């Protein structure tokens, strides 16, 4: 009697837990697009300032907090940990096109150097060893790969 009660009580919970529910498709593009839409009721009407990295602000601007480059009472952005001064550096020194050009020049120079070296690199510095008769008997008979015979000039 007791196992039937336990089974009757647990069975709907297990069935509900393992039911196959349709999953909503998720993509990063849709999530970013949804994040850009301003919702006045989100964050309890907290004004989200424009997305500006603090390290790009003027360091001599007379800020109340000189280290974080912000004034007293200035609202903090929702993504403050990414936009703060101590977040990872953004590389704005070289554009993507100029970086691709630099990489292409490096590959061309490297392959050109390899080609020049292969053209002017000397052959083997020594003469390969030759054997009388090609060591046919010693290497296994007439069907074996012979060693270099005396007088052969090809490599």
C-alpha cells in the first residue's frame, strides 16, 4: 500500500520533469538585437548611459574619481565591468584591413625567402657511398631494392 502511494505521488512529477517541451531557438544576433531595445520598465527606470569605454575618456578631464574617470552621481552603465578602466585592452592601433595587409606582406616575404634559399642552397656536400654490384645478394636477392652501384650518377 505504501509503495503504491509513493509511486502515485512521484509519477506525475517525474513525467512532468521529463516531458519534451518545445525549445525556443536562440542565437546571439537575436539576443543582441533584443538588448538594444530600450525598455522603460527594465531596471526600475534606471537611466543607462551611452556605451563608452572609460579608458577612452580624457585622463585630464577633472573627474571626481580620477582613477575610474567618472563624476559624482554619474550613472554607471549596466556593463560597467566591461567598460571600466581596468577591463581588457581594446586594440584600436591597427584597422582590420591594415592588419590583413601586414599579414599578407609577411607571408609573401617568408615564402619569397624560402624560394630564394631553395634556389641558392647547395646540394649535398658529400658524395653518396656506392657499393660494387649494388649489394644485390646481401640485400635479399634480385627483387630487393638495390643499393647504389659504382658509377651511378643519379640521386
